[in-house]
C-alpha cells in the first residue's frame, strides 16, 4: 500500500484548517486586548486589511510554486509557514504593545496566505488530497471562531490577554501537526510527480481577480461599516450597491477562467452568502449550544456533503444543487429571523449549511490551481458580506434631534432589518445559482 497519498491528504487537511483559522476575522462583540480606544481602532482596522492581503499572496504563492514545478518545495514552504506561525504564537504573549500585535497580525496573515497557496500547489491534481484540503478550509471557515464561555455566561472567552486575532492564536496541536505532516510529505515526495504546469492566462486572471476583489471588499466593507450611525435607507442603498459591485466583478472574473473552472469562484461566493448569518449567530455571546456539538455537526455534515458530491454520477454533480440546499438558511432568516439562533435549531441550520456547502464546493472543484486558491481564500476576505449582515442589524441611531446620546436601533427597525438581511443574502445565493448554471450551459455549448 502506498502511504504517500494518505499522508499528503492529511497534510492538506491540516494545512487548510490552519490557514483558515488564521484568516478567520469575525466581528466580535468583545475584544481580546487591553488598550486605549485609539489603539483598539487601529487594531480592528488592521484585521481585515491583513486578510485581503493574504488573498493576493495565496495566488502569488501558487504562481511561484507552479514555476518551480516541485511538490517537495511546496511542502517545504508549508512546513516553513507552520514554523513561522509557531514562532508568532510564542512571541504574542511577550508583545510590547498594539503596534507589535498589528505587525504580528500582518506577518501571520501573509504566512497563512503562503501556506494556503503551498497546500493548493502541492496537492492540486491529486483527487483525494484536493477533497481533504477542501474539507480543511471549509471547516475552518465555518467553525474556527466557535470559542466562548460555558453555558450561562455572557462574554467571549479571551484566549489571551493580548492577541493578534479576535479569536485568539491557533491551537498548538494543529501547528505541530502541519509542521510534521508537511515535512513528512516533503521527504516522501517523488520527483516524477510534479506541480501542475502554469497557464499564463489563468494565472494572470487569478492574480488580477484577487487584487480586484481584495481591494473592493476592503473599501466597500469599510464604507458599510462607516454607516453605523446612518439613516436606514442610506445604509441599505450602500449595501445594495456594494453587493452589486462585488457580484458583478466576481462574475466577470469567473467568465475569464477556462471551461467551467469559474464555477468554483461562484460556488464559493454563494456558500459565503449562505453562511454569514449562521456565522454571526455562532459568534454571539448568547449562544449556549456546546462547542463540541457545533464542531461535530459542522464537520460531519461537511464530510457528508463532499462524499455525496463525489459518489453521485457526474451528470448529477452540479454545485447549484448544494447552493440550493444552503439557500434554505437565508430563506429561514428572511421568513423567521429568530429561528435557530441557539440550541437544536442552530445545529439544524448548521447541518443544512454544512451539507450544502460541502456538496457545492466539491462539485465545483476546478482543474486549475490558481482558480482553486482564489476560491478557497475568497470567503475569508468577503468583508462586504460580513458588513452587509452585521451593520444593518446592529445599527445605532440618534435619539430624537439630539446627537449627544446614541441609542440602539428600535425593536421594530431591528426586526425589519433582520428580515431584509436574510432576503438580501437569499438573493445573492440565487444569483450565484443562476450564474453557475449559466456558466455550465455556456461551456457545454462552446
């Protein structure tokens, strides 16, 4: 029995999970650092910037490794990234202030981008390892921020008094696992199994797409965030415009990729839109569902979705079916916003999302590594979706004509926003379903 493939799959699974953990950037309602308001503002501003930079660096890493052609070099880079993240984890408790934490944050997110690129380059073209990497990245995206106090408490767990991330530093076990597995994969890699050859047009499209989406998400996401004290109509007009821009650019980029590879970018976008409301609920202090239950349901349903996509006949392996299942989540939010924000109902929503996301991503996996790394990194950098679902529901308005006292939005306004947020995300998923179907039909005709 050849143990190289299982070893490579295990390394891909761990690498994807670690990269995803580092790139997870939730809008927490409590901070993990003790600093002045001005310093916290700078720290918060650095969080999304580091993530969108990682999106571009992941594509650059794939481009460089495809030129080298060596899987061994790819795994050695992954091991070096794990070693760098281990060092960062050790340095964080000794950080002298917020400026040091911000510098470490940028170093960590850049390293995570290179790690994701290295993992994609190393396994792309190897079916089992591709699926393992998909599981690792998707699991981190959905579940990395499930950290909070035990039942009955109303604040988040503070992973450390000082941290580069709102969810704390990566667990030590996954850091060591990536280091060991990547080194082992590099040792046993055979020279005849080369990294996928680069295609200049696809690489250029992926790089330009990463730059465009990173810049737009950072600017438009910040624009929506700045509307926390805005009028409801203004907020929703800005949200609608921002989503329209992001979706338009995503479709234009997807159409530039060869064959049906662009479906993966659209499927990733649809999964992100379906997931953001569940992710926001998972990160709230009021949730009392045990974290182990959330982790178990999320991972099991992702595995189930991926397994079903792999086992069905090719003619039934269509990512839009997984997106339609995942769309049940924003549909419920539009009709019944309070359903499933805790307990068994939350587990049900997470299960539906996990199964749909797993099927959609596995069914849409592209043949090209640059497309794959762009699709994997994009959910973490989708700042517009995050802002569009959190700002309208937590918007602050002025009390009467006075600007001295800012009060939370009225219950009626908040309830209307909850329904509307679900409806808007449902429209985004529906648009992605239509675009995936259209992309496949166009590819079949040509």
